[in-house]
């Protein structure tokens, strides 16, 4: 069976050389492809033009954006930075994921009020800015009484993207961007790195461009999103890509079918994406007077609070594990952050299993919707697993389920899989090449191994350094890497290390205060 992976904006599969074996002018040669350390002479013999720049960031998403933001605030000019990317703007890939998983701009993200990618100081927070914009104290009151008397405050997706765009322009981020697809990063004999970019077609006279730098930052985001084997098998065998879908791919056709005629839909998963899909289904049902029936299958059905001890228990019930954010708040600046920082190997991996896992926040409107659905009988959650799926005429799918009450067969108009399985890091061409030729290794949870400063272990090319941030580094000394605040903390650690390398100025109290005033006034830097 062919393995199927959804490719996200800006992501790419592992590099494979041209099968013809004939390099084009200014292209990679077999000598370069097979060599771990490159000399300047070897690059010159390949005819690849070289651009010298001190700092290169690969990816161009929010991870690149917050890192460049820190460096600009620390005094690094745009001429010393190049961001190599296929994205039109840093939030493009993230906005795609939120939109297709039913979090459009007007809906709220799962992020803390002070976790602001556009504002490294976190003040004024999203809640404060929303209060001023709306001329209402509602968001401030919510932050004051959360989570006892109100749900956690979270910003609207559109607000986050709009404020990032303002900072994007304030720091002159577009001046750092070079469009194209990065193929690989190789260590350079003599120090530093070569980053190979394939420019857009017809925009360059050469097949590749080599960026020679002292520092490289890898922030490529998600390698891709895989289907579970049963979904892969169904789609491969029946060529039906509209009825059995992953929640992270466009699937508006499922809702349109339910608008056109009554039907049953099967939702699988217990995370925030499942919550959002259910909310969309129920909102449509209420607004349009639909007769939609919802079956919700959990792999693990949580019936109450659970955890290894009283200090690490998570609320739960009706199938769900509840948690305000992706991780407990202490992973960003409390006891768990300090504890993980000291752990190695299996001990660190075991702790990740304890505080990780699938969960969703408690939100009162979701709870009311599902209670009403269970009471009225049109929302039926249960524990089970999908055994097989077959087409069943008129665009429907016959699903065989294994449940605690024995085998069951249901006919649905669609299956929405919300498990959100992430592809292995080797699915991304740049990460795969780093594992094969760059000296990089895997951490205890099989992601990219980085140290406490987010330097990628095994890749050093003195005096150069290679750093990485984002989801590819999950399992390292700092949890919560794939969050707004996590990306900012990683960027701060990287900037601090670069300060020690004399690349940028130290962000001390005086500089931080003066730079905050510039940010508050929207002054260009």
C-alpha cells in the first residue's frame, strides 16, 4: 500500500537526485550530493553561484519570523539575515491549518493572552489590546477570573495574524526574504554552512543558489500529516478522496452534503480539532435546522480525572481529556520546565508521555452543545476503532466498527479523522538530509536532537552554529516548542547564544525598554 502524506504549504519531501543523472548548469553534482562536508572549490566546480550572508533561516514560517524579530530588536540589520522560504508570509502555513480545521479568523485559537508572536514582551497582551479595540472590559475580566469563573481567554485567529503583519512590516521582514525551495544544508570546510536554494522557475539563470553563512536556523514546521492505515487503504483502493478525509485537509464538501440532505457523519479523535469539527457540525445544525446525526469514536474513552498522581491529574469526562492549553502552563516557565531541562534519555521521554497526550480545553459552549446532543440523541460518543470501510452507494460509506458492545456497522456520508498524526521528520527533505549528511541525530522521542540553546547537536561547523526551533524539536529540553510562546522562548535562547558569539547585541534592561517604546509607537527598525 502506498503511504499517503498531506503536504503543507512550504513543506517538501526528502530530496532525491534527478534520475537522469545529468546535472543542469549551476546544479548539484554527484560529488556534492554524496559529500557531507563541502569545500568552496567543489561548489565552484558545480557552477553554483554563492551568496554570502551571516545568518540564514530556513522555513519562513512563524518560527523564522519570531527569531528574526528577536535579532532585529537585538540590532542585527536586514542585510545580515536571509529567510529562505516558499511562503508568501510567515503565518501562511499556520493559517491554512487553522482554517481547514474549522478555526477561521473570527474564531479563537488555543493560545495564552500574553503569547504574542508580534510582541516579545507580551505586554500589552492580546486581551488588553482586544479590550481597547472593542471598548469593553469583557476580555480583561475573563483574564482576571480564568479559569475558575470563566474559560481561559484565547485570542481570535484574525487578531493574531493582523498583529503579526504589523510587526512583519515594522521590522522590515520582507527585506530578508528570498523565495525558493531549500534542498539541503551542508557543513562547509573552513567553517559555517552552505544552504542550497532552488529559486522559482524563470526567475534565475541557474538551477541552484548557495547561501554561505556562519549561522543557520531551521524552522520548517510540520513535515506533513499522515493518515491512519485504514484511511490510507480506503482512499488507495476506492479513489474516494471526498468522503473519508483528514481534518487538516480541505473538507468543506462534508458540510455541504449535510446542508443538502439529512445524513450521519462519523468523527474520530479527542483533541481540539475534533472539538472544532463538532462545533462546526452543531452550529450548522442549529443555524440551518438540519437533522445531522453525529457519531463520535474515541480510541481512549476518558470517564473522569486521570493522571499518575494528585499533582499531575487532568480533568476528563464523556470521552475527553481536558486541559486549558497544549501542555500544563508550568512547561513554559515553572516546575515542569525546570524538571525537563535536567532529564536525559528515557526519563525525559517518559515525562513527555505523562504531561502530553491528546486533550482539548474546556469551553462552556462546547460542553452545552454536546450535553444537548447526548440528551436529544443526535450526538453519540463511544469508544471503539474502525475495522474497515467500503463505499455504499450514493456517495455514502459503510463503516465496520469494533466497540465495547461488539462489532457494529454504520452508514455515513463521511468520515472526518481528527487524529492529526504528524509525519516523521525524515519526510521533510531538509531534515532528512541533515540526518543523513549533516551530523544531526534524533532525541528520545525521535525528533531533531537539540541542546538547551536549540543548537542542533552534531552539526557544528566551527565557528558556525546551526539552530532549530518548532515542532521538529519536540522532545528536547524545553517542552511546548510548537506554540507561540514556545517559539518565542526558543528564539530568545538562540538570540542569547548568538549574543555570546558576538553576532548581536545583548537585550538588557535599557535596550529592552527602548525597543519596547519603539514597538509601542510602531516605529520602524
